[in-house]
C-alpha cells in the first residue's frame, strides 16, 4: 500500500488541494508536512465553497488529517478555520496536530510586514503571515511549540521569555509598539482550550498507519521552486517544500515513501517577487490571468503568468524523485492558437541549457527558448476521458511526458472535482 507525496512542481498554486481532495477518496490519512497559513486552498464541492489554510483538504472527504511537525501553525487562524468547517458540517474532530509543530506568535506577522517594508524594492513579496519569522525562531530555538499549549504555566513562561527579546526588536528595530504579556498569554490560552484535544504524537500515528497498510497522502504546501534550500532563494518560503520534506516534516523515514506525484499547471504562475524566465510579455499575460482566474486565494494578489517551463519542471522531477505528474488547468489554454513552451534557457554568456541553472545570477539573467505547439482552440468541458481530448491537447500532454521522461497520470480540465482525467484510472494512480 503506498505512501504518496503530492508536491507542487512550480511556484505554488498548481491545484494541489484539488488533486489531494480527489486522491483522498482512495486514502485513509492525509498529512500536511510544511508551511502554515501562507497556503490556501479553495475547494468547491457540490456548489459549496470550502476555504482551507492549515487543514489538509482530505478533511472534506471525512479522512483523518495530520498537521505535521514541519508546519507552523497560527492558532487564531486555525481556530477560525475549524469554526467555519464546523458550521459547514465537516468532521473536524479528525484533525491531529503535531506537538512539535511551531506556533506563529503575534510578533511574527508584525516582523514579517515590517521587514518587508524595510527591504523596499528588494522585498520578497511574502504573505506577511509571519511564516519566515516563525521558522527563523524555530532555528534560533526561541520558538514556542504546539505542545506548549498543553500547560498554561509553561505557555505563559515561554511567551514571557520570547517577549523579553521580541519587544526589544519591535520597539527599537522596527519602530512598532511592544506586545503585552498578559494579553498575549490570555489570547493563546483561549486557543489552547480549543486545540488541546487535537494534539497528538503524529509521527507515531503515521508510522502505525503505514504498518497497518493504510494509504497515506503527504500534502506539500507551497512548491518546489519556493523550497528554502532548492528554490529560487531568497524569493522562496521558509520551509522544505520538496518531497523529501514529507519525511522530515511528518517524522517518518524516507524509505517509507512509495510515490511522488508532482502537480504542475499546464502553464506557470508566480506570486510575489523573483525571477521568472517564461513570464509572458504583452497582453497574453492578462488574458491568461483572466482565463485562469489567477488571483491569490489568501491575499487576492494578481498572479504573474507565464508559458509552461520544461526546464523548471525537469528540475522539479529531479528534486522530488517524481514518479508521475498531474497537469492541471489544461482547459485554460483552450483559446490560444499557439502555445509556446520553454524548452531551454540561454544563459548570460550565450550558452544554452536544458538544466536549471545552479547559480542564481545565471537564473536571474537567463532568457527562455520557446518551441511553439499548436493549440486546440476548443473547450474541454464536455471531455469525459483522455481519448476524448482534442488531438493537439493530447499532443501537448505527450510533449510534456517526452521532455520530462515522466508519465502524466492526471489531467485537469475544469474547476470541479470530477474534471480530472486519468489515463490509467484514478484508483490505479491512488494505489501507486
Ligand atoms: P511567505 O511564505 O509568506 O514567507 O512568502 C514567501 C514567498 O513564497 C512569496 O513570494 C510568496 O508569494 C510565496 N508563497 C508562499 N506561499 C505561497 C502559496 O501557497 N502559493 C504561492 N506562493 C506562495
């Protein structure tokens, strides 16, 4: 029985939530392994909209869901999310929260925003949810963890120690008002009451599930090119987003992972700053944004849009050990007569490469080389299976498979859950 990682292969927003939601039907347990409320999934089921930030989308399928040790949790946001799901009749008692996950504290979003303002033109374009500062405090060993919520005395003490440091930074470095110990402690004690029943030894829970032959999905937040170590640093998020992060972030050994499904849009989007070789110049960018509804789930920000980048995807195949690819939003390309696909980069010294540049200056200054594929110029809404796709759409998919040497196991053709085609059947993909 497989343990399957589902990982974004580009800069995020590839539609991972929908793929997880779909495969969760055939799984027993869904685990988030990194990130925090910087991730946002909007899932529409039977006309009802569900918004998720912390909780894996498997919860909508009534599956047990784990938030692993590698995540950072904003308890205020999480309580709001739980309340909304409760009101919509979702069984939130199935959520398990690792005691080793770190908490986003009130100073983290303030510092995130203040340091972005200071960076000015050099800013990263973070979501200002405190993600970077929370992971920084974890590494600095000043973090406060979910398990600290179990004991009000310990919680207050840890807040006091952290605030002694943070208030100096807030006042003297960032010119922000200090935070008040009693107010923060009381607020977090309120969250603690709500979250306590969910705190569990999730590493043990996942290990046992695997031993019992259960099907486990590991859901990555953000994506490969936003990975802290291997992404387009410094324009990245602050956690290990690549598939290897699934083992670290949930507390299982890497040998336990069987399959890795990368998720990529049939084009590319990026939110925030940073280099983007296949970003479209001219009116087609706006056209693609409108057609794809490319506005951020968490912030509503416009996403930058580009043509499919095979060089970036080849890198994602390598970094993740991808066993297959889910290609989403193919329908968004339906009205273009010609579809440029970036197959190589020209480096600043004039050399051409098919491999992702290892040095950031090469990546920042490279130019895309496109191969133009013919479009299909017809809607895909009526398409029921892969054979029903227009010939040029099938060619587009086959081109991607050939260039990457990886099977495309799922193809997204529309917003609804059922609009995902699977050449060898969903059940087979779910069982590896
Ligand atoms: P942070 O994760 O808020 O620190 O933001 C760091 C970078 O990652 C920024 O460029 C964000 O726009 C980007 N980012 C973070 N989360 C997501 C996501 O879920 N989708 C797309 N981009 C993201």
